[in-house]
C-alpha cells in the first residue's frame, strides 16, 4: 500500500461541518492556548509534540481540532487511534500498512516508517496517534523512528498514569517532542462550556455543581448534561439553565464511570465504597475501615486524592460521580451498614468535634442501620443552622421529633422549616405546639414565634396576633422579645420610624432576651435605617447581626436577609463601593441551599445595577429568578424581577422590560408595602423611558417619590433623581431639603443635578456628572453629562459640549446604557477621518513630527489638521482635543 492510498483510507476525525471552533457538535471552549501551542509545535519544521492528560479531559477533542485546522490549510495529516486489542498484535495500529509477507521485523518497521511518513503530494506530513500509551512495542518503535529520522511531524496523545512503551516515553524524555500536560477545566471554564453547549446562561450554583460532579472532565460533563437534560432535571427557567438535585446517572454515563474502575481489585473498590457514603473522610479513619495498602493503591490509581494540608488530612474521591455510580450499584442494606461503620469510626477516632462533624455523624446515623438519639439529631440540627444549611437542619429536626425529642425538637423543627421558607408547614408545627402549651409563658413565646413566621411569609395577620398578646407578653416578662417581633413586623409594613423605635427598645431595655429575638430586632433596625437614609446608624446593627449569625448559636441564615437590607441602604445612599464589597463578603459566607443562592444572586445583581454594570445586573437577576423558591416566598423573586426590569430598560430594551413587567403583575395579590409599590413604579418609569414615553416616565417617578416621602426617604431621593435624569426640573427644592436629613453622597449629587437642570446651568450639570461618577452611579453620570452637553451646545460652547459628550459616550459604552438623555445628545461628527486619526495620535502622546512620520505627511499638514479640528470644535488645546476624540463613537 503506497502513501497516497494510505492517506485516503486513514480515518478522519469526526468533523461536524468544520467551521471555526466546533467539532463533533461541542464548541471548543477554554483551550485556545493549548490549541495554539499544539499548532505551533506541529508546524512542518518541527518534530512534534506529546500531549498527556487523564481520561476524558479532552485530548481526543484537541487532536481532532489540530487535524481539522491543518487539513483546512491543505496539509496532509494521518490519524491513527491505538486500542488495547490492537496493542496485543505487533504493529497492530498499522495493520493496514504493514506487509504480512515480510518476515524480517526490522525491514517491516522500515517499510511502515516510510509508508506512514511519505507525503502523497509534497509537503511534510503530520502523523497523529491518539491513545499512544496503548501502542505495542513495534508500533512505538515506528513512531520513534519517524521522529528521530525527522521523516514527519508527530503528535501523540497519551493518558496520564499509564505507562507508554519506552520508545514513546523516550521521545519527550530526550526532548525530541515538546510535552503538554492537559489539565481538567477550571470551574470558570466548565461554566463557560456548559453555557455554550446549552446556548444560554447557567445559574451559578448549577455551574458549580456541574464542576463539582465532573471536576472539569469534559467527557463526564457531556454525558452528565445530556442525561440530565433528557431526564428534565436540567431545564431553562427565566432564560437561565437550572439543575435540580443530584444526577440520575444515565446509562451511558454510568457505564463510562464503571468502565474506569472495572479492572480494579475488590480491596480498591471497598475504599471507593466507603468514600461513596462519606466523602471526604479523614485518612486515618479510612485506614481503620479499609486496608491501608488498598488506600495507597486507590490513590495511585487516580481514584482518590489526599488533602494533606487539611487538619486532619483528608481523602476525597477524585470524581464525585464515582460515588454516585457505586451507590447506585450497591444494595441499600450494604449502604446502611457502611454508613453505620463510618459513624462509629468517626465517634471513636478521638478527633475534635466540629459543627461539620456533628452534622456528618448524625446524617450518617439517620441513614444507617444504627439510628441516632433525639439529642444527637437536635444538636446536629442546630449545628446545620449555624452552617447555613436549613435543608439538612429540618431533616435532622424531623428525626429528633420522631425519636421522641419533645417540645424542644418541635420548636427546632418549626424554626428550620421557616428558614427553608416552608412557612405553612412551620405554622402547622407551631399550632400543634401552642395547643399543647403547658403555661401562659410558653403560649406567649410560641405566639411570638408564630407572628415572626407570619411576618416572614408577608402575612398581615402578624399585626393582629401581636396586638392580641401585648398585655400577656408584659405580664409574662416578655416585653423585649415582644418589641423585637413588633419591630420586625413594623418594618415589613414599611413603618420604619415605629420599627426603629421598637427595635431600639428591645435592644436597650432590661429583662429576658435571647439571640433569636435579638436578630429580629437588629434586622428591623437595619431595614428601618436603610429606608430612612441613615447609613451611619444602619452599619453598627448590621455588623452586630453578622457577628451573632456567624459566631453564636443563632442561625446564620438570618444574615442573608439582613445583608439584603444593608446592601439596599448602601445602594440608595450612594455608597456603591461599599455595596459591592459587602456583596462579595456575604457571597463568601457559608450556605448551600436554594434561598442562599437566590440572595447571593440578588446581592450581586443589586450592587451591579447601582454602579451601572448592566450586563452583570441582568445576568444575576435572571439567576435569582431561575432558582426554585417556595411558592410562599415570592417576594425575593419579585425584587429580582423589578431589578431585572430596570436594568433591561436602562439598556433601551423596552420590549423585554415590558414583558418582565407583565409577568410581575400577577404577583400583586401578595402584600408588599410601600417598598414594593415604589420599586414597581420605578421599574415602570424606566420601561416607559426606554419606549420613549418620557413624560409618562416622569409622572411615574414623581408618583414613586410621593409614596416614598413618608418613610422611604432614601428611595424618595432615588425617584426624584430618576425624574431629573429624564429632564424634569421640578425636584431641586425637595432634594435640597433632603440633604439635611439623609446621609450619603447620592443626595448631594442629586440635589446638584436638579438645581443645575432647573437653572439651565451646564457647568452645574457637568459637576453633577462628576459627583455621580465619583461615587459610582455611571448611568446617572452619563445622563447628567448628556444634559450638560445639550446646554453647552445651545449656548455656543462647542468645545465644552464635545467634552461633556465624550464623557457621556464613555460612560454609556462602559455601562451599556441607552437612556432618553443619551439619545437626545446625538450630534454629527464635525471632524474628518484624517483629523480624527491625527488627534488619536495626539492622544497617544506623539509629537507633531512623530505624527508626520507615522502618517507620511509634512509637519505643516499635521498642524493644519489640528488647527481646523480646533476651529470646528472650539477646543484650543491638544489635551482637550484628545479628551473629546471619542464623542462620535457612540
């Protein structure tokens, strides 16, 4: 068989209509550097490269891409795929080439070397071998000779952890082939690939879970996504892909994972099985439950990794999917026995009992053949709440109730259910407790708990419940807890002054109090001061609440709600950098349950909206909407919907903004107080502005300001600022009044903005734009700068107009905003293309002589271009021309 025939019969990689970076249906994401390196290393003048990586990491995908790229450039490529069966036969991978009649093995090898490497039509051939670690010794020698004799360029792909023939490994050891160790994808790249494959954004916790289960292994990721989509557990909601729960392990994925461990001895599989029920596990404990030699063998096989930096050192399954598959193929009875053994070993290990250990032991006991005591479950449920895991807490509390834990277990169960936003179930447990109350004191405490749950549920019945027990609370010495819940309920109804007074009374009076009720009082105080624009009074109770939530027996899940009030206060006051930093800090706090993910998305979205990062704001608000919440806890999704509407409308997308508003309206049957009414009006304001209905938008913003005037002073400022951005000059007096009673830089900038607009003062508008940008509100800064440019232009100040326009366009480009003020400030470019080119070089710092040399013209011509540009713009300095350069890029 000659080389030409050989090339025509060699299998080509599956290329699904090769175009750009798509091969075999999946996009090539996150491998640009590796692909460039491989192409550079396999040029016609090179010896080639060896690529190593674990199974499923994407070696074959990159091999196919390299071959496709070179073939697209007209290069001859020959692709061979080694297999285990072919490896048992000399020259097996080259079976179609090797002459069977030749008895001299060396001559056969020389003939194969020639056939593999000889070009059919000129040029240097690229010889590619996938899974080269499976080559037999003679096939490996063929490749070795091709490289050493420089007959062709070579690309080899081998699996990490496997021992290739010496003739292959010697090529990179002797530095004849460059070596690339291909790593699994990072969490970030895994998320990018999932989004590209699914053709849409992937919710953050879903992206994290996809990486956690696959550890960036592309093959596992592909089967996981395919299986979960087919099972309708991975679905698109609110335009975002969401995944419910653990994978169901599709047959192809299960077979793939099983095949990876099929040849392992039983002792190794036992180690995997123990970790399948308790991953991670202390190495010392694992060695007491299994053969230590088998533990080492499991680690060498790449099935387990050791975290020696942990204290104590931990063993983890390399891929959580191993645990999923082993659990699916193990009988329930054996799993229960294994969990019991692990629980016993943990209890006798002598290790320090941490919150995590307390929860792990109880969970293992609950799912083992050795059920736990009510006391163990109760302690573990409290620990789970401390760890911001209310889902596990309510399961453990339910076990505590079933094990005879009595009143304390029921109280804990109701609390955990409320933290999961399962309010009706929590109220049902509370009702049963109140019926069985043994004293008036206990009944009042339980009624206070009921009122707190009703408030969290957004149920106005809380106020009636509280009014009915005020006298009883006083008589029982429960005034401080009573005031704490009153404060919580009052702020939920936007009665901020009353809420602040009741919270202060609860926190400063004498009498019995505990951390549970203190958190309610602190939350109310943060919410009230946020709404009233008292930034300095808001921060200390917020910090005290975080300290309580994270460092005491109180549930840390409460910190999520307090964080939302805190961020809102920073946002409305104009402390946008503080809002961003707070969102980042709260997102690092523990919490692995749906409501936590929702809050985190909401935090980041609100902070991004405040600073005009509209793309991030839209993405994160969509995530918050997509995460499944209890039907009883709709208010978070309502806030996310309205923030998403505002961010969308700020980009000028009126159609999508109005679609979002239409989805919001059915939720109006739920009470939400002035806060929700104000936010809804503000969303409508921006939607109308995006549609060009500016007068209607101004009327809605003014209505929102009127509603907010009684209690929501910070939000009133925001509404009046918005109306001013749309060109309403009537808010200067009220905003100036508010500078004396509301804290933060926003009110100062908004008052300056409104006053300058009323007085038709372009310099004042430019100053307002500077103030807005200084504290981070880039959309408002762009609007004020646009309004300044229009007035400068009408006054004949062309240079100042161009400078203000440049500021507006720069901010619009950075934020993606498209507002009425920006649209009103559209002007024809007064400069020619050549003048712009000259000014661009001025902006780059070049002298006139350097510009002349660069553009091949005389210095006098450069000076002429600058002179005429100065005449057209009214700007007389080089720096001024450079600053105004981008005005027509908008």
